[in-house]
C-alpha cells in the first residue's frame, strides 16, 4: 500500500524533501502540489510527478496520507490547522510557529485528533551527527559549541518580524534543537546577544551568539548568522554547521555535513560523509526515511515530536526576552520539555493507528 503525499509550498526546501522521498526504496507517491506561485508548483510537479492543485482546499480534499508544509513561517499555524482538520499526517518545516500560543494551539489540535506529526529539524539526521550519536552511545556532553553560518538570506522575507522571524527563528531554531538533541534535554538558563549588521531597519537582527547552561552544570555556546558565502557554507566547503563536543575522555569535532574527527582515548579517528549530495549530507534523506517508516508503523516514534518543536519555539521566545533585556533567562519547569532524550526520536507513542491498520489489512 503506497504512502500518498502532497506538498503545500514547493520552493527549494520542498524540492529537497521531494528528492529525498524519491530516493527511498519505499512504496510511496508524491501525488499533489500547491504553491501561491504557480510556476514553482509546475517545476516541482515536473520533477516529482505531482498533480498541481489550484488551492490548499483542493489538495487537502485529495486521498493523501500525509501533507508536507514547506511555506513561509507565518503560515504554518493556519496550514497545520487545516491539514489536521482534514485528518492528514503532517510534516511541517521549522519553526513550528512564530509564537508560543500558536504552537501550543497546534499541539493541542494535533494531540486531540491523533495526527502523526513531525517537524523538519533535518540536521539531527546529517551523517556526521548520526555518527557522533553512534559513537558516544548515550553519553552526554560536558560542554559543546555549535555554529551555523549560512550565505546571506535574512535581507528577504526571512528577516521580517511577522513573516520569517529573523535570525532567532530561521537559524536559531536549528541551533537550539541540535544543541538540546545532543545535550539530551532543554537548558536551565539561556543568554543571547544579537546585532543587525547588514540588513535594513525594518528587518530583525542578522547575527547572534547564545550560551546555555544545562542540568549538572553542562554548558553550550552557539553562534549563528548569515555572514557566510555559498562556496564556504554550502559548496564545496559544506561548512554550514560546525560542532565541537567534549565528553568525559572523548572529543568530537568537525563539519557534520562533510567530515568529523573523533578521539575516544585511542588516537584520532576520522569520518567522512559517504554521500556529499545535499539531500543526503544535510539529513533530508534521513529525516524523510524515518518519517515514512513512522507513518507505516515500522517505527514507533516520529523523527522529531511536536512537543520538542514546541520547546524550541519557547526557547526562541526566551531568547528574544534575553536579547531585549540583556539578561539571563531562567527556563521554568513548564517550559523545559523532558522529551529530549538524546536519541534520534522522542518517547511520544504512535497514537494514530488508522494508516498502520489499513497497511496491515492490505498485506
């Protein structure tokens, strides 16, 4: 029984997900696509075989098992609500929402309707990060540093307050999620500084640094900005993400999109990403493979839970508070999401059994 998928939003990120899905040796089909830019939808349809739809409503009325939402950040709340009310499983690009109250509303609706759901934090599934997780075998870092340096993009819609959310949502959400994922939990304390270095006054800041303190006195530092260039950040250097992780008696560092080096007490060992194509090295293939296996019931957990994504929205909100006040923000107990377990997936059980039951019946 094939998994039928539709895409709302068919830009660059959607094309990466589409390529990743087509790489999977799975019975699935990309059946439908909609974009406010009809030319984008046609290009996506040509590459994936999807049918172009004239509206979101037409797409959601189709016989689809899952919907990918790959649109601008301010639209996620309304589109997730529409897809959930249509009883579609949902893959929503990050961030889950721009405001915590929107994110909480999404969690409430998805939970009540038992909707299979995940969020596009693909860097958890980059080969270097997965290799790091394999080698440390559940041990948690004492300290770590993460940097995310992209080519310039915050001068466009991504840097606008009510559309993209600026540096803290666009890059910070990735950095915060990856840090919490590796640290195994959300932080106790957070301090953030940001600056507007190049973009216009109507845009949010484009450069940021952050420090987090985790339970047990463990520490993480982060920098994220769009001061990079395409040759440096994307191709051929693939230096978009850099990691340095220090555990008891172990050290790991490097660029998880291309290569990592490890010292586990027996001398330096090197790991090179076997497939440098962006669809693989950036984790798109991994997160999509995991999502499809989750939909079919082969895996119990989603790649990223909606509760974890809610935590990241709350951390971004706390980061805004720290940025404005210039103070350390204490993360309250109700903001800390204990579902961060330091594993590729969360401990939220698979609740929706309809698709899985249908698959078993077809067998």
